[in-house]
């Protein structure tokens, strides 16, 4: 499925937003997978041949349709522009401004095994994972800069996953990006737009005095759309092959165009043969998160034991040992869940009923997209793992009965190779 935003998108973060005059609704820096998943399930529910339960008031039909929609598995989003996919820049590379020529440079990070008696920030002789995690080494010692690209093309990402990009290659591509040359492999952070609104008196439908508030939205670059893979095989909902409609996305009912791309974008979800060949029988592989991930142990996937070993990782037959991870600060994600439809469907009290039946979702701490995990393969062939989990969810299983992170597109993973620093 392809989603083309028609308006700036308001993707609310977890900060409170109430009736306080002058309050501001903040937006996340990109589109959350759960926002897309919930919207797509709503679109498919409206498109289905079932009778609209809100019109006829049949609660049984409503429950049946809700059960079907909850079984729809969504993967995404992937950002596409001019036929190229763009991924979040991985955290195993940092950016800095050179003190000599003020040009943007890169700091490539790779773990190296500690020698006996050495330690680093609590991971050595007295830390929680004593003698288990390796030391991340780099060739540069610079203060990082925030003036750096946020997304990189799939072409460049695949080369990075193959460990084929040197600092000189990075410098050349960053120069093209900073000079705004055509065909750049980088995209900066999505710009934000702020709008000022006034509260409306629902009895007179006029503006209320001294009740201004503002909202923040993100603006995707011109020509950029979002690609989402949707699996309806377990939901008994027919896939709408001719789907093409405008529907709201995110807060304040901002509009986007939804269309069904059945064959055009399927190649974007397949692992390149070059990467499959590179990981064959490899000892050291790494995982880059393309979307934020939920892990039951916080930053650590739930399958790893106290020795940082994951046997039969993600049911692939491969055993992994975690050596290090490059992870920024955790990302908060929450939302809003509506309860069952109210008994009275009249227009007069529908808003009041929705307020009573709505429930705020708890804030969850997710591992941000771009985080990198360095593994050592201790058993099995890494190719089997990469085939199984390329752009598939590595988030831990659901904590609830309804659809959650594993089915909503959180934790989509890219895979590559690496060699320890010497």
C-alpha cells in the first residue's frame, strides 16, 4: 500500500494536551508505525462489504469487524522518493564538523574486544555485563553535530551494510548533500509546521475568548510517500486491489491518499542478493532497526539471557551473542484507544460518549529507529536469519490480546556484516 500525505501530518507525542490556554500539541519527528497501522485497519474496515455498524447500530457486526481488523498485520512505513527508499541513518556512524576545514565528517564505530583487566563505563570488571560487552572504538575524537542527515538512501544503506563505505566515501556523499546537489543520498529531518487554533464553543459554534492553542506537524518532502506491507490472510478481509481513496491520518484529521500497490513496490521488501551472499557463514553480523522496536527487557531483546546469548534467535536456528549496541535515548510512544460504540448513536451526544469510552494508551519506551546491534554468530548460518527477518519485526511478542507492536510494524530490521576493530 502507498500513502501520499496531502497535508502536514500531526503525529502526537506522549506529552499532555488539555484545555489549558496557550498549550501546544507536539509532534514526533516521523510517522509512528502504530498510527499507520490503526489508520490502515480503519480504511480496510470501511472498505469491506460489511454493513456499516455505526449506521445500523448492530453491535455484533461491530465486534466481528473489529476482530477481523485486529488480525491485519502491518509493516512500515518505508519512505520512498523518486523511486528510492530512505532509511533512518544508523547509529554506528556519527557526524562532526572538522575543526580544520569546517566540513562535515563521519565517525565510524566498531566494537573491539577488551583485554584482561580493562573496563569501560561499567561494562568491564564491575559492570552488569562483566567481560561480555566489547568496547566501541572509533578513529576520530570529535564533538558530534546536530547538523547531520536523518535519512539515507537504500543504495547507500546496502553498501554500508556490506561494510563497503569508507570515511572518504561518506565525506564525498556528505559534500554533495551539503551543497544540495541533485541525486543526493541523504535527506534532512522533516521540517515542522506550527499552527495556532482557537477553541470552539459547541453550543454556539463560535470561537471562545482567550482559548488559543497551537499544534505542531511534520512536512514530508515533495514527492515523498510512505510504503506499507499489509497482510490480510488471517483477517478474512478481502484485499481491495483497486483501493484509491482520501482518508485522515494522524491528528486534526489531516488528509492523505491511500492506494493499493500490489506489484510495483514488492521488490522494496526483499533482501538484496548481495547482502544474502555476504552474510553466508559469516561470524559477525549486525542488525539495524528501520522502525522503532519494543523489547521486553528495555534496550535488550527478550530472547537474550544473562550471558547475552540468544539461542535459536527469532526461531531461525541461529545462535547469537551480543557484543555491543549503539542506541540513542529511548523514544516515548503512546496513543488513544476508543472503546465500543455507545448505545445512543445520536449526533447530540456522540462526542460526549466518545470522551467517556476513550482510553489513553500507556507510554511505552521504545528503542529508536537507526539503533544498531552487533552480534557474533555462534551456531547456524546467518543467511537463514537474514532471510527470515529482513524488514520483518524483531519486537517481542504482544503483551495484550489485541494487536500490538509485533503486528503494527514496530522493530523492522535490516541486516549486514561487520569486522571487529583492531
